[in-house]
C-alpha cells in the first residue's frame, strides 16, 4: 500500500495548521541578519519577522536547503516506510534548492540501489513563490487523503505551477531597493512620483507588468489584470503581508468581479518579505492560454 509524503520549503507560505492537518513536511530556510542566524517558522512567525525586518538596517540573506539536508530527509522517509515523496521547491532561478534536491535524489539512489523499485522521489520546481505552489500542495495533500495516487498528485501540482500566474504589488520600494531587486535610482524616482509596480510572476520570471500611481490604484489594477487572464470559474488565492485590510479589500473586489470568493489566503514569510517588504498584496491563479 502506498505511503505518500509531500515535502516542501518554507517559502510556500502554507500555515502551520495546514502543515499539521495535511501531513505536509515543510523544510525551513535559514535567514541571516547581520551576525545572527535564524530558522524560518521556528525562531519567528511572520508578524515577528516583519518587525525584525523593519528594525534591521542591513539586507537579510536566506540560505538554500543543501544537498546533505535533502539526503538526510530522503533517507529518513525511506526508513519510515514511505513509498513516494513529492518534493516541491522554491523557484529554481531564485535559489539552488531545487538543483540540490535533484542531486540529493541521485545520491540517495546510489547509496540505496534497492530503493529504486520501491521508493519514488518526485522533485518539482515550482517556478514561482509563495502560494503559487503552496495552494496546489495543499490541494494535492487533500487529494492524497481521498485516495489519489502519488503520480496523480505530482501531475496535478506540476500542471498547476506551470500555468500559475501571480500579480503582485509592494506598497513601498524601500525593500526592493535594499535587496537589489530594483536599482536604487529607479526606486527613489518611483517613491517620489508615487509609482507602484505591479509585478507578474510566471515561468521563473518576475517582470513589471505595469505601474500605477498611488496606493489606491493597486487593487483595481490587480483585479483588472486577474480577470483578463484567469481561467473562468477556477480557484484563486490572495497573497498579502502585514495588512489584513488590503487583503480583505482585494478579496472583496475580486469576489465582486469574478462572482466567487478566493479559495485561500497566503501571508508572505521571510523569503518574500526580504525583497518586497511586509506590506504587499496580490492574486494567485491558473491562467488561460499558457498550455493551450
């Protein structure tokens, strides 16, 4: 009988409750701030990290999950009698975590050749961040609880992440400037003029889809863009940070525009907040026309 484990990293932004209730194993990233090192989801929750980020003058750095860490996890799960592991990682172009997982799987099978016939590792590059893979992970975990096979669950996740788009907007350019995501001069001009970039994240890439003037224009623009690309009547989610107000405002506006409410909400953790800042909002959805 199949025994399936879904494995992921902390940048997926699923909640602790989802992790526990659905039997998902979340591997935390380490975050270095100055001379101090922290473990995401262990040493701080999201709200605490937002305060830490606001008070820290430097640029926090996250470290990849190593080959050795993955080898230990795969060996442990194999020893516990699991037959399948579905491992979904942060965007491979933003971190070496995915390639480390692939290498770890190769090393594991070299050390345990007998496992090839009874222990399958599915390594999936999410190509994205936050709920773009957090959402299909939770859905796949529920499918497994209802009797779905590992291959069916892995195929579902792979299809979702390849067709998923995030429209995402920070309410300040301060953190993107500090982290280098936006050049200092451009960030300064943007702040002075009140410009806010609305980013499109898909297929490993983060691009500026458009710019709006002023905070009040952010949500209407995200709603407009989402409505133009979402596959009709498919589930969508909201991503947000430290402001429940903008989360609720976006949810209300999208519900009115699309005719149905979001299926889930994802509060960004350290891995996204470092580059975007704590106050953000955005939509996560499966887009039409990508796989056609």
